[in-house]
C-alpha cells in the first residue's frame, strides 16, 4: 500500500547555489512502528471498532472500516509545532499524506477527507461533512452525488476539491493517492497536488485561496466514510518546513526469520545516515539508496530475496544506534536493542462456545498476536485424541480463529505457528461432563404454558418476522428453479406465526416465564430495570421478542436491551443462549420434509455461552430469544472446581478457566481469571 513515488515540494523563489536543499520534519506517521491505533492518535467518536492498523506487502497503514451510517475518524497533531517555525520572514509549511478508498460506501455518497484548521466539528459534530459544517478546511475532497454516478463500492466516484462542485475529479476504488500541500500563511494560499501511485502525472494541481477568517495553521486530518462499510486507508502523513536540519531517522523492525532481524531505516534527502552496531559503523549517503530507505540486518549473510526459507545463519544481538548528519548538524540518536532469539508465538486460547449433554463441546480457538513483534498472521493445527482412542486432526494449518467440535472426553492439542517464529503447543483436557439442569424453550412453549404466565393470545404476527420470510426450512422432497434455471431445495416458509403479548403493567415480579428472570445489566434483581417497561411478546416457533417502546401502548421512549438471568443457575453452571437477529436473518434453515418438522427443530443458533450467574440480553424489536439451556457438571460436581483430591492443595493442581476448560499449565496463560486448587487467580 505504500506509495512508491515520493513527492518532493519545490521551493518557489531564489535558492542560493551554495545552500543545502533540505526539510525539517515537524510531524510524521507512517504506522510502521505502531502496535495499536491508540499509539497513533487517531480516534473515532462513534466507530472506534472500525479503526485498525492494517498491513500489506508494502508496510503498515491506518484502516477505517466503519459500519452503520456515515462515520468519521480524525487525527490531531500539535499545531504549535507549525506556529513555532513561522515568522514574518518565513510563512510557509508543507503537508503530505496518502489515502486510498479501497471501497466506497455502497449507500451514501458522502465520503470526505479534510485537512482541519479547527477542531470543533471533529469533536462535537462527528460523522458530518467537515467543510459544510465549519468552512475551516485548508484542503478537502468531498464525494459528490450529482454527477450522474450511483453509489458503488468499486469503480470511480467523483470528489469536489475544496468545496467547488464544478471542480471535481474521479477517484478510483483501490487506488492509492498522495496529496501534497504547500501552505502559505501570509498569502493565504494552498498549492495542492493529487497524484496516484500508478502514475507520475497528477490528476489535479492548482492553488486554492483560503477565505478570510480561517486559521491557516493545520491541526490534523478528518476522514468521513459514507454508509455502508466503506474501507479507507491512510498513510505517510508528514508536516514539514523548508529549513535545513538533520532529522532523526526512523528505525523500524520489518522482518523476523528465526534469529534474523531486518530493520528499515529512513532518512531525508541530502542527509548522511550513520549506523553503529556493536562498534561497527556504517555510513550511507541518500543517493546510495532508494528514496532514503536503507535495509539493515543483524545477519551478516542477509539475503533480501529469501522470503520463503528458514534462516539458520548465526545472527548477532546487540545495540544498534542510528543518527543523521547534514553539514555540521547532527540529529538525535535512535537506540534499538536487537535480539537474536527465536520468538515463540503465544499459546492458543480455547473457549467453549457451545455445550451439549455429555462431553460434547464446540471450542472457538483464538491466538492473540497483538504482543508478537510484527503481529504475524498465526495459523493453527490441532489433534483431538478421544478417550476411545479415536484421533481427529486438521489436515493443514488454518488461520485463527478455528472452530473445533469434540464429541467425547479426550485431549485437544493445538499448535500455533507462523513462518520465522517458534511454534507453541497448547493442551486442553476435555474432561468435564455436563448434563442439562434446566431448559427454557421459548420457541416451543405450548399455548397453555404461555397463557399460564399471563400472556394473552392475539392475532397472527403481521410485521417483519412474517413478511421477511427468513424463517424457513429446505424441503427434502421438493425443489424449485430460479430465474437462471438453477434448481435448489424448495423453501418451506414459516410466516403464519401465532403471537402472545403481556403488557408492562401486567408484570407483578421479574419472573418473565419459565424461570427466565429479568434483571439489571449487572445481574441485579433488585434494580428497577429488572421489570419490563415494554410490551413482551412470544412468537410460537420463534421465541421471545420486545416491542422496544415503553408503556402499555408502546408510545414511550426506546429501550435498547433487556437483561435476564436464569432462576437457580449458579456460577458453576454453563448457560447457552440461542437467539436470532434482524427479524430472523440469522435463523437456521434445516432440511425438513414439512413445516411441522421445521417447527419442531431448534432454529435459533447458539449466540452466547456464559457462566450461570452472568446476565445476558435481548435487543429491542429485531431480535428473538429462542432457547436458554443450563448445563451443570454431572454428579453435582462443578466444571471448574473439580480437582483431583491428591493434588488439590499443590502447585500441580489442574487449572480451569471460568468456562470449565482445563488448561495445560500456568505458563503462557492468556489474560483472565482461572481456578486452581479451588482458588481463583488472575493473569494480567
């Protein structure tokens, strides 16, 4: 994703033939050393989960992939860095940054990228067009919707430059562009150039005169993504002035291969780079490398073309010092401790995401790479040896997360691996047997059970649950042909849905039905939030749903979630929650012979597995709670406290997670709470 073309600003005016052409970098961010979004300063007020550090074969970058409606993200830098360099005789500074709309929003044509001189829009009116709401943009690109194009994730979209809808250019999805700005604070002009990475020719280049009243000092970048699911990449941000200076180089770890480390060192034009490693010094001229990028390795036999063979060379460890000089000036030193150990990958973490009576379980296996240098993609293999001797194992490595189903007692062995790193083994003992303690089958309750709980039968459902047609099975006896002539099983649709309702005023306690108890978000049953404030409905064959609006007539304000616990469930039990979302969009579609057979099935997938004393929720309106099952360790023992008597009080006692998973040892445990010898301990 990195731009292979570096844009250098041309200082307009007379240059002394004896002077050195150089720049002083005030702020830069290329994301190569970033291990988290928080480190970079980028924030999103309402779509923080959409921000991440991405990477490809050219390096790291910031990625913004929000969902929902228009969503914004922004970066503030210290504007004083710029102001401190300006004077009556020195009035200009430069900004460069790269961007790529990997995907445009597929519904709204509202995307924008702006250089801010005022921050209130980003802080107080996020998710809106910056220029429209502020006029404080020193430069911006705003997507247009009136040029004849339609919303599309791919292809070309038109963007106005600096708010002028008559001055627009087409940007192509998946193309990386570099913007170069030369900002003159006295003349109040911004000389801009927009250049694609695929060409030396700019798609736009002109001078923009900034209206009076706008501060000429840039404070950061603002990015707006139009709904839905835009994919925006930002990279190579730099703020500089045309002053002679020896800039501190950047030293970034970019390669790991067993004992070998590879670093990318970047420095500015006309500077000389100096490296010292364990007393051995190397000097590098800018003209000797490509665009000021020098590759250094602790391997004396380093081969840049070796990308697929394990390195076995003897590689050094020690201290690498890097600095630059320009004329008689010297930059600050960058000191990096270089290691040569084989970096072990983190242990995998197996979490129970479904339980059945007996030993059968579904594990979701993850491996957190966030603290591993270069955050490599980690792959896993597994082997399950059942108590009866049957062995089930993966045929090839798979990227985490991995879902593993086991049907009996046995040992699950998981190996984390990545090229150039040391593999790590994790062992999970699947030795806890569960039996059903309680079932609340909301989808299959009889009319007698429902009305006995105070629910009144009404007319059949006439909303999206029925008219979306998302509750269906696939016929085992009939087929249908689509418009393209493709034959597939016929859908047996469930859309004649009986319903029962109970108004808020009809509840006299927090017991909803069948031991399903309403509670507060923290599980408190004394909180007023435990009592329903909205109409509660049961759709036969589907489950429990909420109207969402408060009051007996549904005319009040909205609620978001309603929380529940199961009467009699304890911290030692495991609860599985089966539900469907978005009016049945996530419902299962089993192969059945008839509608009756479909209705007899469990058609809501398990969406949560949690300890028995934890609260779970139902979202307003679109979701349905189908079935809640409580499992307990067979024989009255508890799944996470069953300890071998002869090791109960020793350091060798088995370790269990709160989900009842037996861990192999205390070494490399993921963060969390565990139990050993009947006592809890925390790994931070």
